C-alpha cells in the first residue's frame, strides 16, 4: 500500500515546470486546425485532399459545453499495472477540467479493488465512478484472434455501446496511455459537429500501417486511406450507434474479414476501420491534435507547431516513454509532471455547479475549519484530519495465487525467504516478525543473495547495522551479534525507541496518523504492538538494506526547527495519554520513552 502524502513543494514546482514548458517551448511554424499551415497531407495520403478530412472541427471548435454539463468518459483499464496509468491520465484531465465528470471504468477484480480505494480516498469533487466487470465481457470478444499486446482487453471497446447505461447518449472513450494538455470539455464540444449520420469521432492514423507498404507481404486489415486511430481517443454517439445496429455490424464485418485474415494485429482498431471502410458515413474526422500519436514510425510532428497546439498526447507504442520522436523529451516531461503531481491538490472546491460532496468530505471540512491556523502545530493537527489518497499496488506487480499465509511486502525482500509458513504461526498467536536492517553508504550495491554474502559485506565494511552511528537504540534490541549465528527465529523484548522493520498480520494495529513527516511513526507503531502483547521474533535468514538518499524536507525541518520538535513532543505526550486510557497501568512502562533523546539530529 502506498500512501500519497500531504501537498508538498514538489507539486507546485512541477506545476510551474509544466506552465513554463507549455509557455516557452516552441516547435516553430504555424498550425492551421491540427495541421501545419501550408504543409501537405501526410505522405502518400490518398485522403489528404478530401474536404473536411482532419479539419472538420475547425469551425466553432471553441464552443464549450455548458459549465455544469456532466461529461462522460469510458476507459478500459484491467490489471493492477494499468491502474497507475489511469491515475496519471485522470490527473491530467482533472488539472484542466471545468465540468463535472462521470468515469465509466471497465476493470477486472484486481484493478477495481485498486481504483475503488483510490477514488474513495481521493475525494475529488464532482467526479463519479461506475465500474463494469471486464471478465463478464470477455466472452463477447474472445472468439476474435488478436496479435496485439493488449490481448482481449484491447477488443473490449467494441462492446461499450452495449454495456453503458441505455440513457447515455454520448461518451468519450480513452486509452490509459494518453495525457491531456487541455480541457476535456473542448473535446466534448466536437460532438456538436457530427452530422445526423455520423456516430464515431476519430483522428486519422498517423502511420503508414494501413497503406500496406511497410514491408514485403504486409497485409493490413481494410481501411479508408490511412485509416483511423482508435487506441487513444474515440467519440461515440451511443444512441445513434444502437439505432444503426452496431453490434451486428461489427461482428459481421469481423467474421467476414477473418475468413481471409488470420487475426487482428491492432485489436479493435482493425475492426473499427474495416467497418468504416464499408460505411464511411459513420465517421467524423477529428483534428489530429486530439490524438498526437507517439510511435516510432508515426508522422505526428506534422500535427503540431508549438506546445500550445497540443490537446492529447498518445503513447501508442509498446516502448511508451522510450519512443523515438524529435520532441520526446518535452512530451516525457509533460507526462512525468502529471505522474508526480500531488493528486491532493486536485481536491479544490468545484465552484458554480451544485453537486453532492464526496462521502465524508463535508465533515472533514468542518473539522479543518475549527483548527487555529496561527497555532504553531497547525500543520500537524491538519494532517491528523487529512484523508490521504491510497493507491494499492502502485508498482508493477503480478500477484501469485492466494494462499492462507499470504504476505504483503513493504520493503525489498525475497519471496523464497519471507519464513512465514515454516513458523507455523497459528491464527491466535500474535507475532511481529522482525527483519534485521542494514545500510550502505554506496549508492549502488549488488544485493547479497544470502546471509553469508551479507555477513561478508558487513565484515568488509561495505555494510553497517542500520543507523548504528546516529540512532543505535532504534534497532539495538534486534541483537545483531546473536543474529549472526542464529539458525532459528529468536524472541526479543521491546525497549524504548525500538523501531524495527516488521512483518505483521493484516489485522494488526495501524500506524498512528498523528506522526507524519519525520519522527516516531515506527516507534509508536511498535509500542502499540507491544501493548497488545505481540511477540517480536527476529528472522534468522531475512534482511533488508537501506540505500542512501537525499534528506527529506521534514528531517531537515526537524533538525533546524525547535517548534517542529516541540510539536512532535506534544504529539508524543498525547500518544502516551491515549495509551494510558486504552491499556491502564500496563502502559506505564512506555513513559520511559519520554526521557529518551528525540532522535538523530
């Protein structure tokens, strides 16, 4: 579990970087509604001179929807890894948006668990989320052979018109690998330019794929000229699609083409294009700035002339951020700005549109309003009330099949040595497994593969027991001398300021939210474990190594600010008072911690 902390200076700095990049980065040349003024159509584009192609939304493009009109967005985001991309995409949308949003997310069980937790804790005003089970939809497309790396999930956009609410007339469909650089309301406004017969809005494909001349014997699916890109942005006129018999239309087309073609190469894009080739009146071409396609072989550079022209950036290559493009550094910086942007800053109040606040938000605001901003400890008090965004499984991870003794790792450990099953811990036995911690002063280290290798590095002076030179009491009770020779777990006793890294059951006491920033968070947690009579068992073969890094802002404040240390002491006093109320006389032994030094300065 990764908790995203309070707003930091980094968020403001990242925003400043973004604005500077957009304001000053110039590509040169002029743009005429999604194409360089005076530039020819894309190379060998037989549709380049067709009236309206790639220019149809130029007129009145800036007519935005009503301020409080609800915009609908559908995203297929299955798998825990895609949830991280969704978070970045959503942050880029929220940064610019001025309208309320409803997100329709097609997910598997893992992604739903991650994203439900994220949006529940994010508490963003005027954003609602609906979930649809991807596993239930797979049978509708599993009969289609597909070579694309997205697998079955890359075909699920075909079935969206049949699963979204029947009263929903239109929706923007996005892939997880796009980044917004403008207000999504401008994209929604393009629905106004559809004719009565047009049902799908798409940007022209920016590669030669459908021209069929990339290599010898290259045989793509049929398409209208260059074809259209469906892997980034689609506008769907859902009511008209249903009237046109969309489901029967795409299935008949796919079955016919699969008689002579072995499989789809570009997933749903092949089938969309085959349908459009047969029924060209269905499509409304969109300006290419709404889907700037960054693949190695695209001609995306013809789509823009300066940064302010860009609307949506699409990383439509398996290489993603490593794609080759003349301006890839600019695009990468834009993406990374949103990836690192503190999502808590997007909780700003949504003015002018009446809407129900997220669950718990109103009570939270009332509690925050009662705090005294002049209080020296205001920031600490504010953090006690803050609900932090929680993104489960933030890093790429493929979980093994569930087993009774599953463990969630919060530090670098080797799964073949975590020791849980061997201990045969009963469900009634409360145990905290201590993982001995070491550190190195080297920024690069070949991680030891065994305890013997670690001890050799320790004896050579490459490794040290963790913080032995500045805060020995933090890990001294682990008894490293005993650990060197231990072949079985051994029990150690709690001592003041003990803060080991531990493996604990899911139902253990949680961290105390008072202790944010630097100081006493692990100490308080271990005290609570001891108060609830947890055993501390040191694992004889497991270990973790701390690598050096720059000091955090909070440790610098702890070292330099007496008021910061005073506030921390106040929190410690409150913590001990709470312990006394909960555990009575048994909590008296923890009062000795108050007489100890406050931590490394």
